[in-house]
């Protein structure tokens, strides 16, 4: 049995103040001002290409805003990154093919310069117990995504960024991962931001859904998701009703 | 099964070879396997010492050259802005035929193994550099993002991710480098050493000793191929797989205007001249043999000097181009024919891949024996040098034809020729031109080496003469002229490539 490990992170709030971004002549993000509460999961949804990934990448410090400021707690993203306070899961699990699952998960701690004592616990928790010695090539798509989530949690990040992490797996695997993995960060008080194409997934995983307009991205709706844990499933009445609310605010063109 | 069939083929080849030797009784052309074996056994001590000497120089050059390649590749990946200049300089230096660099190094180093080691290093650094560039960049963006998320920079990404990701590509680079290093060391020995296989080869050729010439060619090609095989085997065992990649200088980008490219070329030329001057001054090399750019300009201002140089250069170019074209056409043509017959293609590919690595120069003396010291012999050496790399590259290119389009043609029962013409050849063009660019240095090396060794014409022999008569002004002028020719040749190929791709594969220029 895995021994208990402190993974509580005391997440920080994310403050975006009048943030804009364009690429050449294309305006990707119009002025966005929003505060994402500490310890909560916020989902960004919107039409494809609307700039939601750009917002996520700016919070991650991977892109710099043209104007405006982003603070994680009281620090700019790069400073938080340098002290190992950030983690991210991508659509592509981006595991290193030459490392086995254990070493891939440990990479998160290694890069964040944090102790690696939670590695085995997390491998158990994401359901990869028997696969710690396997290389990514020997795993299914869903298993690789589990390993990537474990890697992103192993450093006990203050802020967890999720860029379509379940976008590349099939629908059945996706709904299982949606049910099994989010409690790992929700229950530990990590501040999380999720970008997803799936409105239902946004509702199931988050405490708040921000609906973005077509490019340049603005926030057109801000919907609180107040669900008890047992209501968070893909086919519950409550989820369907909230998903309907979110859909009605989306500007879908085709 | 495969092994036993290979042994069978080898036995058939050896018997045919021996029969040919018997049939051409008393000829100076061919020595049979039995005679070669006899020569190897009779001179075992001498040959072992010579092989050890050449191998030692090759190994030292292999180490230095690959270290330099790794350093250059790492620099370019960490500071991408330097890529164009570093790549252009690396290519220019690589395009200078080793046989031209050899005499210069000989006068700079004096006696000893300095030139052999340096030439071996020069022979290997460029292909390893290219392989590493591909490998260090074989990294997905999410990996580099991952590093940035944890606040890690370029160096950390280089060490933790890129270095490891590039290992399979490094294996390919090292594999190709092994015979090349051997070749470089031998050319160093051609240009005036006391010991080694190159020295023995020269002696055997000059004495018209057929058995010795064959025995030395077999010995040096065999040693080089053994190193090639050993590195591939070790790499495959250590990594589990080795990818297939084309090694070629990157194509000049199309988006840039002609004027911009001209300015860049001029800038690089100035940089080369400045580096030349600074290097000579920095080591305070004697002006008597270490000529500066100014010395060469003054020397070439005299019409008689200019005429001698241009006459020799003209001969060399006239010998190079037919061989170059023949090698490319035969390589691409055979590839196109082979792809019509998949079983034949599968059988040919591994042989062609292995033969690509044979140091053709080591067999040049044999080709000279067979085809004479004139135009035909030189042309054959150039063509053979280019043929195998082109064949391999084009076979790989032909496989790039998108499977669904091939299926589409099959669905309409289109003929193989139709498919070849409309789909496969356009898909092959980028690989063809990639090998056409890499064939430029190879052709210049082959032609100058043939001239130096055998034909007694062209700039190769002019350099050999000036080196022995201490006419260092002419020697340096020859090297500078060859550098210019290489650059112009390369630019001409790139121009043709652009025109053809614009017509048949415009997506490649995007």
C-alpha cells in the first residue's frame, strides 16, 4: 500500500489584468481581466482557434502578453516556473520515449528541483501500478496520459495547467480519465486551469467555466459550476443542464 | 537463412572474380582473390604495421572531427541565429577537396601525422554535424514547453532532452564517419607521409604492382567497412533502433530575394578571407609557406600565373561535370527502375546502403587500372563516388510517395509507369536534389584525387607539383580557386533545384 505523502499545494490565485496578445496582424486575445480563485479549477471553453490555448500559454509564461500583467499569487509566471511551482499537461502526453514510466514521472520532480518521494504513490493513484517499468511505447494512449498527469502532479505544483490533456484519447477512455484523475488535484487544493473543446468535460472537471468569444478572445460568459462530487459524471442530469447553459452562450459559426 | 544466402553470394562473387583473373591471364588489370590473399600473407607484417598507422590517424581524426561536429551542432541549436553562418562556413570548408587541404597542412605541420589526423577530422565533421542537427531538433515542441514550464532554459533542454533524442542520429553520423575518417587519413598519407596504407598504395601504383594495389584496396576498404559495420551494430544494440535519414546541407530558403542572398554570400566570403588572415597571423605562421589572402591576390595579378591556374582549373571542371551528371543520372535512374520491382528493391537497398560507405578513393587506383589514366578513368571515379549515395537517397525518396495516392492510382488500375511519372518521381525530387548538393564536394574530391594520383592533369596535379617545388603562392591560389569553384558549383545546383522544384514540387519550397 502506498504510504501517505503530502501533496497539498496551497495553490495561488491567478490574476490577469488587461492582458492582450496578437501574432503579427492577428489579434488573438482582446483585453482580458479576470481572477481565478486559488485552489479551484477553471475551464476555458470557446470556438476552436479562439485563443484559449494562448491564454493558458501566457499563464504558463510560455508566451509573453503584448500588454497587461499576469500574476500567479504575487509573482510573474517565469518566477513561479523557476521555483518549480508550475506544471502542465499537454494534449500530446510528451513522455520521453527512452525513460520508463517511473523515470518519466520522476522527471517532473527532477525539473522542479523537488524531492521525488511521491513518484510511486502517484503511479499507484493514476492506476499505473503494474507499469512503472514500462516504456511509453508499450502503453496505450490513455495510460500515457495517466503517466503525464502523474508527472504534472509529482512536483506538488501551486498551479496546474491542462491543455486538452484528454483530447487525444477515445471517448470511453476519456470519460474514465475524467472521473478518476481530477480528484487528484481537486482534493489537494491545487489551482488548475483547463482548456478543452468539450463543454461536458469542462462542466465535469471545473468549479467555473469561462466561455470565450471567437478571435480575438473575450470572456462572454462566466458560469459557476456548483456540483457535489457525486454529481460530477458525464451522464448526470445536473451536468447536462449546466452544459446546456454553457452551449447557449457559445458563438458557434459552423 | 539470410546469413547463409549472403555467404553463398559471397562465394559466387569470389569464384567469378578468380575466374576473371584467370581469363585475363597476365593482365595488369585484375588480381584474383587467391593472389590477393597470397600478397596479404606474404607481407602480413608490413601491412599490419601500415594498417595500424593509418587506423591510429583515422581514430584520432574521428575523435577530433566528431567532437568539433558536436560542439558546432550544439552551438547552432542553442543560438539559432548563428546557424546560417556556421552552416555556410562548415560547408565551404567541407567542400574544399582534402587533396587540396592536404599539401597546405603538410607545409603547416611539417613531417609527422598532423595532416593525416586533421584530414581525417575534416572528412568526418560535416556529415556528423548534419546528422546531429537533425537529431538535436527531433524534439517535439511540448518537450521544450515542458522544460520552460519548470523554468529550465536552452542549455538544460540541450543536455536533458536534445542530447538524448539525438543519439540515434549520432549513431548514423558516426557510422558514416568511420570510413570517411579512414579515407581522410589515407589522403593525408598520399600528400607526403612516411608510413601507412596510403604510402604503400602510392608505391604500388607507381610500380604498376597489380597484386599489391588490389591487396591494399581490399585491405583499406575492408578495414573501413568493418568500422562502419561495428558502429552500426553497437549503436543498434545500444539503442534498439536506428532511424533512416538523409544527410544533406539544408536547402537555401526560397523566401529570400536574390539580392539578399547575394549580400549574404558576399558577407560570408569576406568572413572567410578575414578568418584566413587572422588564423595565419594569430599563429604567427611563416609568410614563406603560410600565404595570406593578399599574397594570393598579388600572385594572381600576374597574367602568366593566372593563366596556368585557369588552364588547370578548366581541365578539372571539364573532367568533373560529365562524371557528376553520369553518377546522378545512373543513381536516380536505377532507383526509379528498382521501385518498379519491389522484391528487387528490397534486395538492393541494404547492399547499396553498405556500398555507399565504401571509401571509393581507396578503390580509385583499381578504377585507374581498369579505365586508364585519361578522361574515362577520371569520369568513372567521379561517377562511382556519387552513384551509391544518390541511389540510396533516391530509393528513400521514392518511398515517400503518399500511400493513399498510390492506392488511388491502383484503384483506377493506372500503369506503373504512370504512377512513377506522376507520383513517385515528383516525390523523389527533393531527395534527389539533396544528394545532388552533397555530391558536389564528393565530385571535387574524387576528381582532384584522381588527378593527383594518376591522370597527371588538372588542378590536382598542379597542386602536387607546386607542393614539391615549394611554389606556395600557386598552392594557396589553387586552394582558394577550388573553394570558389565549390561555392559556385553548389550555388548552381541550388539554382537548378529551385527551378525544378518550383515546377514539379512547389510545396517543397514553401
